[in-house]
C-alpha cells in the first residue's frame, strides 16, 4: 500500500513547483535563524565580559545652563530627590557627589626654575570613584601640612605639548617629575588664610577636575567656607553601559549634560537594533510566505492525485493511514531545509568568530541555544501547518 501511495504522490509532483517551494522555505528559514543569531552576537559585543575594557564607565553629569537659568545658580545644582531618583535607575550601578570647594584657592611654585601662579578650584569625590594606584598615600588628617592632589591626565598633556613647546625656558615634564615637585597651595576665606604643601599624587582619566581628599574638603569648607553648604552642581555616575538608550533618554529628558563621546554609541546601538528587528521581520514575513507556498504545493500535489487517493480509500485505506503516510512524505523535507539552513548559520558564525577575533572582539564560536530553539520552533510550525493541510484534504 505504501509503495502504491508513494508512486501516486510522486506522479503528482512537478519539478518546478517543488524547487520553488523549497527555495521559498529555505530563504525564509535562513532569515529567521540569521536574525536570532545576529541579535545574540550583538548583545555579546555590547555586554559580554570578554568585550569589556573595564568593569564599568564613569560619567560626570551636570545641568545645562540656559537663558532661563542665568543668574539662578541654585537651578544648576542637584537636589537630594534628583540624586535619589538617579540611584534607582536600572542603568545606575553607583552614584557619587562631586563636592566643590567653598573657599578661594591659589597655587604657585616654590622655585624660579619652573615659575607659575594660578587661581584654582578643588573638588572631592568618594574614594570608590577615584582611579588612583597606591591609595595608601591618598588622604588627609587635620594638622597635616602635606596635601595630595589628583589632576586630570590631559593637564599634563596640554602642558607638554602646548606651554612647554611654545615658551622658552619651560621644560617638558614626565608624570614622575610632576609628582616630585612641591606646590604651594594657599586657601583663603572668612578673613583667614593658610598655606599647605601640595603634591600631585597621580592623574585621572575619569574626572576633569583637580581632586583633593574628602577629609580636607570637609575641614576647609567648615573653617574657610564663605557660604553655607549648597547642593552639588556635578555628580558622577558609575554604569556598565554608557550607550544604554534608557540612560541617554533619562539625561536628555532632564537637560543634563555628560561626556557625549561615551553616550554617542547609543545612536549606533539603536540603529543596529532596528536593523536586527527589520531582518527578523523580513524573516517572519518570508516564513509565512514560505508556509503558504508549501501549503499550496501540498494542496496542488494532492489535488492532482485526488482520484487515485479516493480510489485507495474505497479499496480500504483508512484516513489515519493516509495522513501518516503523507506526513512522512512532506515533513522530512521541511526538517531537512531547517537543518541545511542551520548548518549555513553555523558556518557563518565560525567565520564571524575568527574575523572579529583578529580585530580584538569576541563572539561565541558556536551558535546560541536561542538559535537552536528557533530552529526547533520552526520545525514545529512546519509540522502543524503540514498536518492541518493534509487533514483538511483528507476530510474534504
């Protein structure tokens, strides 16, 4: 009986219809699996530990100065409610306050070999936000005359490539040399003044400010501050992903500024997400189209064999027997299409892995379990579609 049914089915299959159906199904399955694997690779590139340069990024945030806030300095500070709201956001790992000096500061050299004098401005931040090697030398106690400071890295670069190169008599300096030079630090306020011996304890790439220990800031503001304590004008945010669209939107909605170089990737990330979504959408539409084409292919094939199938039913072939046989004729082809497209995606993943590895980036060598799950789901969809088409044909 099975041999006779197979001969009848094959006689109703047209080669052209068969090729068109297979191509439609194969293309649809490829786009579906490619979209799923691409999304997985994209997440790995953005969030994978092997693609991280550091455990986190640090963003210094301040409010924009507009024509409405001119002359109203209190509008440029952060309230406790605003800071607490930022701490509660999913993208915030830690939030710190940059405390500003509330007294006048001037710095000058002790030697004529490297003469300089300048008014200055100090800030302090919790130690957890400081990228300083050898923090055992970082700190200050009342009565201590020595004052460690941290300067931004670009200060030294500007001096060596700017002032030292354009002014006669100014030598270029290495970081070790700068750290060995004592600096006279004078603070004034409330009709009093005091001098300290400052020295550069290191540089920072996180914060564009001259930093002093929190202990000194609290003591100096209390004794030399010319106004009562005010709310901070700058805060520092520790986050794993500065390009997170939710973070960028949160700042934009409040007109808060930060380092645009670190958040600029948010636009790229949004575009890539759209592209991945479009590829997935195309794959889904093509999958539906492929299912329709293959269903029509089955219907046309069975319709051409209807007289012979009806004859077999008259001779005693049961509907269940016909259904099982027809499923065995069409379902293995669908499963083979999914398997072939899965192998293609596996090969593309291998090529992508080694290509990005040479560029210092990492994606897994093998495809994701999510892609395998998508392949299994696709086979299930094929099975359901084929069964409904065959049952409808047998009952008609």
